């Protein structure tokens, strides 16, 4: 969760005024604070571009009409924040993301105008290779080089133990962002942009060991609104075999199999669910340990959770995908949920649905 004060979290469950800020950074250096009437920021770890936004404004003059307007707008960025206004006149804002402005659309005379943007991953995605590109060295070094190839001033934060990778050559037209994810998988990690617009290399927190960051409770003064639970076996795997073979470096083939070994899990390998393996290969994997880390990363995403669900609560803009929540339902049952996605409204009355990737009973 993005660092916020205890006062901030307490205020979310109480009646308060919402504070929002939308800033437009034009390519000519100007920064505009936009008066906006609505919009939302969607955050979803299952998507290649984790953060997207929509902002509604009343002013139609932002619609590009001349070549000068287009030069200033194309390549512009949005920075969006949401927070609370305290009764003493102060406020606390939390960043929701930095976005490449992708479209401006509206009635040229009367408005309203809709702005849409994508997280900075989109810049890397679109900068596809026009010549073969070879990644080598270490996970952090190779991922950083790929990102800064497209965004030279990008900040890249590593939260992993770095390790070497096998040489990997990407073909013309290949997606550099998919390459970043492939390289990070060699360390059992993923890459994404955070709420500040920095690129982060990290591993998904373990639901069973991570400390819950927020309580969603159906009690007086709680933020719980509703919830549902579900389980599905479609597209579910309980084992991942990761393999690596790097002929350019004369490295011998290596592999590792990761399986759901929890005998109490409904997707236990060899239990009633059966064996449903997924296969993954990359030339970046040159050791059994690297294969094992990649297999465990893929298994965490591919294995069916004991339960999944959608929670509706009062909005908390400080949440991040991977955060663990402590949920207490109306019947008093308690669960730990791990956040997969959510959408933060930019108005007072918007709903706040949270989708989770897994859930466990909370003792």
C-alpha cells in the first residue's frame, strides 16, 4: 500500500470530502491543473499495462485543433491523485499514477471532453524492435536497459536479489515490454509501474506471510459494502514446468517443475483436481534455480486459489495490487484476500470494486 498516515486510513471510514487532482504535463513544458468533473483510474495486475485512466473535463479548448496544439498534446502526460480533505482545512493526496495521454475527445463547442491515458509501460510496448536486440548480463541490468531504451530518464526500482541471465535475442517487431517480463521471470519477479510512475521489479507477496495492510469489515464504522465469492477451474494449472536452453552460449538444457504441494489445497498436485501442468521456456533460464524461480512465479498466477471474490468497499486510493486485506463479512467470517485489481473513482459518489486473486480463511 502506498505510504499514508493513520489519520488518512481512519478518515476513509468516516464522512469526508474527497480531494482530487489532475495535472496535465504538456510537451512544451507547461503544467496545467485541470478542473475535472469525473473519471476513474483502473489498476489491474493481470494486464500488461497495469494502470489506465479516464478523466472528464468541461473545457473544450484542450481538444487539439492546430499543428501547434497537436505538438503540445501528443506525448503529454497526466498525473492523477486522490485523497481526503480534513475538517481543519488540510488535505492528504495519494498518487494514482502517471499516464501517457492517448486520446482527447469531445464536443468542440460545448464539451464535455474525455481524456484517456495509459501507464508508462505503453511507451515501452509501442517501441517495438526495428532490429534484432540482444539482452544479457543480469535481470535488473537487462530490464533497466530495455525500459531506458524507450524512456531514458525512467526510474527503475529493484526489490529483488539480482542474478545473471542467459543471452536472449529478440526478433524484429518483438514487444520489449513482454521481454522485460520474460527476463524478470528468471528471478521469479514481475515488472510494473507504480503510482509514482516509477518502474518496479519485485515479487508478488505471499498471501500466507504478508501482513494485511487494511481491514475491510462489515461493522459499525467499517468500510465493507458487499462481497461475493467464486471458484472456477477454467484456465487453472497446478504445476508449471520451466525450461531453459541457450545454444548461443553452449549452456546445457535445464528445467524445474513447481507444483501445488499443499495437501489441503483444492488444486493439490495429484489430488482430486488431477495434474494440470503449464509449460514455460526461455533462453534467459540457464540454471535449475532460475527455472525453479520462474516456475514458482508462473504457478502463483496459474494455480486456482482456495477462493476468489469481488469486494465492494469505501474507496481507498492507497491500495496496490498484491496488497493483502483482512476482510470480515456480515456473518462474522474472516478471510485474507490478495488484491488483483480495482478502480478508483475521481468523484464523491463512485463505487470501489476490488477483485482478488486469492483468499484464505483468517484464523
